[in-house]
């Protein structure tokens, strides 16, 4: 009888302690969730603020511009000697050593300028929106949805 009471008391105690412990974890999770949500909201505001910034670069074409072979209808521009004109995001470090490849849609070119007029040795200026997408390849590649404009510098 004494053993049965001890086992029953021990089991009940463990059950109660387990229930109390899980309740405090739930409360902690709720508090962490609140902190995470508030920091996420402030982070989203900072990201949106950064997305509004435009970075401007210039570079020399390492080869003639050409249409990409895939069905994307983008122009491939291989640039070397890339320099920052205005770089609030500080991304020039990824482009200045090995250059960069732009896969630009025709919409970002000014009227009257097409890939046939962009030849090896020409200097162009291009603009990127906010925190642009860039591959980790060498040289890095930037897709068309990150490019806002391309101009030929005479």
C-alpha cells in the first residue's frame, strides 16, 4: 500500500511539473513570437527603404552585345572595368575585379539603341534598383528585373 501511494504521488507530481513546464514554454514562445513580429515589421520597413535606392555604374564592353540564346528576349552585355558612379548599396566590390554580365531586357534601353550598336570597347552606364539580384558566379550575372536603365556613353 505504501509503495502504491508513493508511485501514485510521484506520477502525479511529474504530471503537474510537466504541465507547468510546458505552459511556461508556451508563454515564452508567445513572447518570442511578439518580439520576432515587431522586429520583422521594422526590418520590412528598412528593406523597403533600401529598395528605393538606385545604384549607378559604368563599364566597358568586353565583347559585342548579343541576344541571349534562351527564349527570354534579353541582351547579354559582358562588362569589364566596372566603376561606381553612385553606389549607396556598396556592391561595386562584387563587380570591379572580374566585371559583370548584364542580362538586360530591351525595355531598359533608350529608344533607338539596340544590341547591334553596342560593340566591344564601348562604355555604358547602367542603373540597378535597390538590393539587386546577382549570381555568385565569376563574373557575377545580373538578371533583367534588377536593371532599370542602360545608356551608351559617347
